[in-house]
């Protein structure tokens, strides 16, 4: 290992179910091997970022003090921040669209419909989560709307809601579904477009991306080398270049791959299609799919 040998590279990880795994994790929900691998990757000059469906201040509720990202992508790609949580790019969901959706679907979800503004969730009830800011009316929410979250009582109900939303707000809304959950952002904005924006902003020579579920497919495909887990749905695995068991394994593979003769010119690999090549067997990014949960 050589200090600085990974300069110009970045690795982007989903949070819930990918880096923050809770079960069997020793450091407040994080695997020791993953934490050590992140620290080593950064010490060698690589940049590490987190890409999440969560509002960015809500991400910090469960963040390990040992994870110090160089950048963040929050609200399913709507907000990009630097390592000090300063917003450097934001994509706003039109206020009239937010109000139209809120008035149509408020009371139809199993948890309070929430709206992300300024990195915090706002809702008419806290739903048992102390970090939610309660408002009397959605009209009382001030500021740029980053995203919305709707959780239904079934996958089928969420799928039907997604189709209705995309029909009524065609081109205005991106709807990422995981099981009974929908994350809504402005049209054309998802985790994948945010990864591309970060790559361009930082002038990276290559970026690796890892996620565990269907709403991570756009970022998995946007990376120069995409990863998912052996435990992930086979349709997610079909979209990845490499299938691993841990984030630490992915970081080790990405560092080795990037030191090869032509990083960024990916040939056929095990576990999935070549980056940028045709993909088969997986869902259309953002399409109605089973599994997963809000904020993954």
C-alpha cells in the first residue's frame, strides 16, 4: 500500500443495508472490516462518499464517528454536499408538485408522508421519530423541497401509487420504489445522475459504487465499476460488475482494479455486465420492484 496511490479515485456507498447494516455489526451498526477498509482507502488518497435516500441531517443520526466522508449524496440524488455538509448542488422538487402530492396522498400511507427540506424531514405527525419536524399544514413548510417519502402497506399499493404519480406528474417527478416505499425527487434526478455529477465536479478518473437494493441500480450502473452483495436480489446482482459480501471487499477490489492497465475501460468481469455495456435481467432503474425499504 502506498500513500497517494489512489488519488483521482472515489468510492460511493449506499448507507442503509449497505454500510449501516445493524445486525451482527460491532461498531454501532457498522462492520469493523468495512470501517478499516474505508480508512485505508482514504489514507491512500482515495475519496469516499455516501449516497443515501435519507435527508442529510437524518443521515448523521446513525453515522459512525469513524466514517468521515469526503462528500455526501442525499435525498436520492437531490442534494450533493461536501465533507462538511455544505450544499454544493441541489435539485428542487417544484413546490406546487409537492403540495399536489401531499394533498392527494396524505392519510393514505402507513407512516406520515414526509417532505425533506434543508436536510430535515417535515410531516404532519412525527410517526414516532423524534427527528421529524412536525407542521400543521404542508403549506407551512418553507424552503426548497429536496424529496418526499411515502410508505404504503404493500408493494402492490406502492406500485399503483407510483404509476399514478408518474402519470399525473409526467416528467416532473422521479419515483424510486423499494418494496412498499417511494422516494420522490424532481424528474431526471436520482442516485445515478448524482454520481455522474460528483465525478465531473471532482475530475475523477474513476468511481466505484455499491448498493444493496433496487433504488441503488442507477448508481451501480453509473459507476466505472459497480458492486452489490451476494444477498441482494438477483435482478440487482445482474446490474453489477462484481458481487461481494462486504463493502470492505468491494473497496479492495476497486483499488486493485483501478491500478490495472486501463482503469475506466472496463472489460467483462464476473458477477455482472461490463460497465457501460448492455444489461439484461434487471429492472429498469426506478421501476416498480419488490424488496428494500425507505432510505436504502
